[in-house]
C-alpha cells in the first residue's frame, strides 16, 4: 500500500507540486474519487478548485473496464483497442454514451449548485485524479481543460501504470505521478481505504474550497501579467458585455467576432485568445448580440448588423487607455468572419489584419474587393462546402491574402491538435502584421 486513503494521497501529491504555489494555477478534481485528492492539493497550493466532469464509458458486460470517456463541452475519447477487444457494437456504445451523458449533466447541476464553472482562460490547469488505469478519463479531462482555454495542462495522480506516459500521449503538457509500479491491476490495490466517494463528499469538498482564501497570482520577476477586465462595450444605444485582456507592451489587440450566435464564452475562441495573449497580443471578446436578439436566428446571418456592432466596438476600444495607439485586428469565426470582413472594408476602418476560422466570407460578398487589411482564411480540410466558399471569396479579395487548409479538421476544429494549429496560424499572421511598422501604417 502507498496511501492510507484519498486525503493522504492528496497530501503526498501536493508535496510534489509545491512549485506551482502562487502561480495562478486552477485545480480540477475528477469526480468522484479524484475530488478529495484534489481538495488536499488545492489546500496546500492555496489554489481555487472546481470539478472536471468526466464519465467513463464502461463495457456493457464489464462496466469497470473503460472503453472511453465523455466530458463537458461535447468532449469524447474512445479507446479503440478496448472496443475491438471486447467487440462492443456501435449501437451499444451509443446507448452507454447517452446514459452517461444524462448522469454527467445531472451531476454538473448538483455539484456546483448553479454556480458557473471556474474560468480557465490563459491559466495553468492542474487536473487531479486518484489514479490512472486505462487513461481514457484522464485524457478526456485534459482535453476539456484545453477546450475551455487553458494555456497549460498538468495531469497529476498518486499512482499509475509504468507506461502511463505513453498512454496519455500529448493530451497534457506535463505529467506528475508519485508511483508507477510494473505490477498494476487496479487503482484500489494501492490504497488501504478505497471506499467509494459519494456525491455529498464532492459537494462538501467544493464548498470547503470556496470558503478558503486563495494565493494571489503573481508574475515571475521580469514578466508582467496581462491587464484583464470586464468590458462594457458601447454599440449605438446598447451596452454589450465582454472581456478585454491587454498584456504589457502588447503588439496590438485582436477583436473577436463570434459566429452562429455564440457569445464571448465561446470555448474555441477563448482557446485561441489565450494563445494570442501568450504571444503578446491583446484580445477583446464580447457579445455581438443581446440575449433577446440571439433568439431570432435571422440576426445571426445579418452581416450588416453584426458588422456595425463590430465597428462600434472597435471605436469604443480605441478610446480605452490600454488600447490607445495599438494596432487592431479582427478574428472572425463562421458568420462572424463575414462581419469582420465587412467591417474591415469600411473606408476608415484602419484594421491591421483579419483572420477567418471556418468562416463564411461569402456573406460579405459585395464588400470583399474593398477589404484592404491582410486577410488569412483558415478552413478545415474536411469542411468541404465551406472550403469551396472560401476559395471563391479569396478570388474576390484584392488585399494581401492567404488560404490555409488544416488537414483532417471539420467545421468546428474539434479534432485533436486542429485548434492548436488554428491558434498558431492566427498568432503568426497577427504578429507578422502588427509589427511597429504595421502600427504606424495602421494609424495613418
């Protein structure tokens, strides 16, 4: 035995993780067994804590054997090796998944008591469980954290098989484990007390964490933290909610135009925004539509309306103290890309660069030849209809432009590594066109 119980395992694990104290880390515990472990880690590190909701997909005739896992945000990880070995048919897998999805959503409501999940954008996220067996649940948890905008993901467990690093692949940036025995049959064999954790204990751990003060996130010597604040964007008679993040010595600020009615909470755009922030770019994410307007789907495709909101937001942004003198770019997704191009075509827009992710530039059709900002179109290789629309739109652009196709990606870039590719392409495009010389040109 290595551990008396999960609390003991958490204290031992926390001792290995003390270097993260004061770094602004967020601790996520995997319900249910990982939560008491995470609670001890969060306590020692003085870090905020939340749950990372994941449900194992057990083989129908052997439920303790995981053939995959699902998590919040539609994340789904399937262990193809287990599925092949157990010969589970697709309809049986779908039935298990539907059942577990209901449980996951119910527990989310119960555990948080109506509270919003902790924000992970641009943070180091420490995912904690009581151990790793097949690795499916841990992989799903890491992907959930990444999809919610985590800048860095660390997976920490008390015990795992000797080959656990190979099983996890690249889903975590760093792996921490106290014991990796060769003779590993089940996580419980390494605990004196491995009794089941119930829902009440999970809720108690979360409430205990909420009641504790947390360490202040301080920047390392020589590094400044981004200025991050709630934004109330004036757009005509409306005030739209948003989030403005401006690193010290920012190269410029990228304004996000969300698509298909999504809001400033879009996990994909937040993921990209966190990557841009790490590269020294400011970001503004805001709601293009009010809650009432979102209910009418026609507004989602009203490019003129969305572009006017974007233009108003840009005018507001230029008046903010932290944005004065900085170049401004647009990042548009889906229908938001059309709004970005439409707004960039305004005669006095002074936009340094535009990036479209899975965009619908065709909706900005008559304005395309008037765009002067260097424009990057990013499309998934498997998003064939949108790819054709982007090729047609590119032919109508008269500005500097480029079309990048991400192999294997579908419209939402949900496939592993594809959103990271989008972030890298956008980062390089914006930084390349927001150099000091570009700033001067943009202000003329």
